[in-house]
């Protein structure tokens, strides 16, 4: 989802600019060269050169795992906060640090590391002659029967590295000051975006490129797209719960629709910016006044498509990114 959002934003922003420039005063160049390289030949060349080799892909997977991304295990689907395994992790963090799992800076990575350690300890127990041992809740020393040769030693080295990373991640708490930084970022973006949408010359008029390349329309369009690109994502980065989370989810879905469809009705970028403001304010009013049940987990009455959308919006917020069985 995080890789898809920039593509969607670029396409939507380009569509908005085209909507504004589709008038007699503008022209669009459409005759571009069509010399496209042979992708099949390129892929074969890259494969021969080792770009898609197992070593390179393994290195890429290790880099992704460091930031909380990892490949889901096959079989039983995703892991949720109600699973006993996650609840056990949460209880351990509460006992050791007095905070919940969701209060960590990267809770999904903690779940991933705990899951990897469980698997590695099971492999270590099997490699050292303790095949029938249930490793849940046990330390590495209790899962190590000794010996096992190079295979067991390689597993021990992986466990040591995972345990070191886990110790660091369990201490990384999502502090209030960081949440305040996101609020400040949203407020600053709010003010700058309004000026960009209504009077971009006051910000960029002193630059020659502003007039040389007729950037006023592009900046005005970007101004009202700030709602979806910066303001709402900044507020969502605080990981709000209950009504506010629901309000921001609705706004995150509603503002791009306004930004895409509104130029059909009006070319006034200030009005479109205000329309995004009204949608966001209305989402807060609806969530807090009309649908204020603070129950993030009770989605039994929601249709399947809505559950999918909300789950997609949560991607990367910490509860589901890489959190899997």
C-alpha cells in the first residue's frame, strides 16, 4: 500500500492539472516518441547479470525485515491483536516497560521478531535433539540441547542477532513529543496549503521559474492536494484510536474524491481547498457525534468491502504491517 499511494497521488495530481489546463489558453504535447525498450530482453539480461539471483533477493529481504517488513508465513493468514501470541507479547511489554504493544514505535517489527525467534528456537531444538519440545515461553538456552554442528551454530547466530534487535525495538516507545511533531506538521501544512491554493505568488513570486514555467496552476492544484498528501497522513501518523481514527479514515477516503471530481464543477482552487476542509470537518463531526462508539475491533456489522478498505488504510500503522502468523 505504501508503494502504491505515491503512484496514485502522482496520477491523480496529473489528472487535476490536466483538468485545469484543458482550456483554449493551454496546449498539451501528446506526440511523444514510442521507442520502448524490449522489456523481455532487458529482464533476461538482468537475470543473467545476477540482479535476480538468490543472493540479491535474500539481501533485499533482510533489509525489508529491518524496517518491519517480512514475507508472510504460508497457511493460516494474518495475525491480529486478539491472537494469544500477540497478547502474550503485549503482556510481556506491559510487565517490563509499563506500556502496551501499540505504544511502541514499531509494534509490527516486535511481533515479527518474536515470531522469528519462536521459529528459530524450534529449529534449534530440533537440530540439537529436542524435537518434541514446545518452545513457546522458553528462552533460547532452554531450547538448546547443545552440539548440533555448524547448522545449529548458524541458528544460534541468527537468534543472537534477532534477540539484539528485539531488545532495541521493545525499548523504542512512541513518545508524546513525536506525536506533537506530527500535529505541528499538519498545522503548518494546513496554512501553507491554503496560501498555495489561493495565492501562490505570495510564496513563490520571487522566483523566476514561477513565471517562466507558468507554475501557478500546478502549485494551486498541489495546494488542495495537501489535504490527502500531508495534512491527514500527518494526523494519522499519531495512531489515533476510536472516533478520531474513524474520522481520519473517512477523510482519507473522501478528500481524494473531492480533489479529483471538484475540478469538473469549478476551477476555483480555493473553493476546492475549502471543500476538502468541509469533508474533513464533517468526518470528525460524524465520527464523534453520530458514530462515537469507541470500539475499533467490533467490525462484525461492516460489509466485507469496507473491512478491506479500512484494513488497507491501516497498512503501516503498526498493528498489521508485517504482523502475521
